[in-house]
C-alpha cells in the first residue's frame, strides 16, 4: 500500500484527491495536514465525503511515515516541508502547481502529464508537478504533431473553463509552459502561441479547448499519427464525432476531434474534465506511474451521462 500525506488538505483540489483515494485499492491516507482545521473531520469541509470513512485534519506530519507527499497549497511553512521532504530517500513528491518552486528546485521536477512525459515518470523520478488544467488538453493535442515535427506555424488556442479554474491565471506563464513542453519534442518550433480563455460557471466541470493552425496534411494522415502516438495510452482518444465537455465529466478522459476546415487549416477540438485533468485526476495518475501501478487504477470513474 502507498501511504500518503496531503498538505493543504482543506483545499478544493485536495477534496477531489481525497474523493478518489478513499476508494483507491492500493493507497492509504495517513495524514491530512491542515493546522487551521485541526481536529475537524475532512467531511466538515469536503461535504461530498459525508458518509465516507475519512481522517481528521491534523497539524502534525511525520515524513518518515509516508511514501508520497502531495502539496496543494503554497505557504512558507509548506515550502519548508517540501524542502525537508526532498532530502528523504525514497519519498516521492507531487505538487499540484509548480508555483512553489524556485528555478533551482524546478530542475529536479518533471511535468506530471503521462501523455507527454510517461517514460521519466515510470523510470525513477521522485518529484513531479501538475500542469494547469488550462493547458493540459492543448499539450495532449499538440504533442503528436511536435513528435513528428509538424508544428510549423502559429498556434491559436481558445479555452472555455470553469471560472474558478481561471482565477489568478497568468496567461504569459501558461504560454511559456506550452512552448517549453513542445520544444522538448520539436526544437525547431518557433511559431507564436496565442491563448484566449472564456470563463464558465464554477459549477461546471467540463472544459472545451479549440486549437487552430496551418497544416497541409490530409486529415486521414493526421488521425493515423494520433492513433499511433496514443495507441497505448489509457485516457486519450481520437473521435470523428462532434463532442461536448459534458461527455467526459467525471472521467480522466481527453477526447480529441480532428478536422480540416480547409486544405491549409487544421482544427483540434478537445474536451476534458477541468477538475481531473490538470487537477486531482492527474495527481493520482502520476502517483500510479510513480509506484508501478496500472495507470487506470483508482481512476475508473463514472461514465458520462450521455
């Protein structure tokens, strides 16, 4: 069993993580660290846990007692805990945001996204950060083209996402992250990336990402590239059908529709769950890879309502 401690266990993303982990067959929640909520049960804040067996929040954390530390909140005290945890051999760390890291620390962390970084995540890396839900679907959609050196134009990305996901979003940093990840696969890429966001109700889970760029290949050849790249991945799928975000809510799936509005223009429509992809689902996904578990373990979530 993987023994887990969560720092910032009161945060919304921590609630999503706990909801997954309490039914994960290979994990044990050891510590829900939230000193401000000392003694309260997790269900008192994460109301969806009412009726489930959960821990109380605590102000104590023994790093020697856990195999994985998940950090969901950026505070001075939490940053010191991360520094201490990085010195413990065998203890793995997942950050839900890389904003806690300085440039020296960042070089030890891998981007926690299986579709673009699976090999490092299963081959001994002990520290990872989760990419923003705003850019995770775009990176999944663009990675196959970068792998085949087919990114040769500017790229326009439009994202519709829950309003709270977009709160405090730094578009320039998100664009830089996309550029950095793509250039790891296609060093020659020098196009300009634009990123526009439209807020949805914070009660929504589904997210829609629309990507357009120049590309002369027939749509059938592009589909073959995607099918080849994602053939052995368990959550990313290609479809010829029109899709909507509601169709993947509550799942770890990313579904991509590929079309050519004209001979020179490529359109990628991507749907995902903004609370899971770039969020709690990716945390558990990375944890599975870290500890040699099948990547779908604990993530066989509800089917959509459609």
